[in-house]
């Protein structure tokens, strides 16, 4: 009987819990300039270079080195992380794999040419 109650409680928690909770972290200073890294040799066919980027680390930034990675599906491209400026400070928007059908007409070159300091949305 006790196990049935626990399973019920777990199921109720899973149903009520939000599927993707996101916590916004704001930092008062803009991220440093992007570091340009020397790429190592490509590990094999189908790999693409994912450039390094700065991530929030407390009230500072930490560099995440670039890497070779395989797109998770045909037609996927890496949408590089970027920062926007708000009244509260600078907020990171994480990088992710995207599909060309969802790029809103920007194409693959949009994120490659994107400068993380261009967005200045004072909300």
C-alpha cells in the first residue's frame, strides 16, 4: 500500500512539474570578447566546429573551449550562444542545434556573423 502511495506521489509530481524550468542569470558586466581558437584536426566526416563561448560563473565569466561535434540530425546547424543586455544586466541565451526550417530566414550565416554585443534590449 505504501509503495502505491509513493508511486502516485511521484506521478503527480511529474505531471505538475514544468517540463523545462529556466532560471535567468544576469551579470552586470558584458562578456569578454570571443577568443579565437586554433582548431585541431577534424575527427572524421560529418563533424562541424562549435566555437567556444563565455558562460556565467557566479558574477564572472568562464570560457568554454570550442569543439568538434556531430549534428544530431540531417540539416542541423549550431546556433551559437549569445548575450542580450537588459536592465537587470547581461543574460546568456544558450546555444543549441537548430534546423534550417526554423531559422526565420536568417540562414546558417546569421549566427556565424552574430556578435554577442549587438543586442541591447533595455526592458
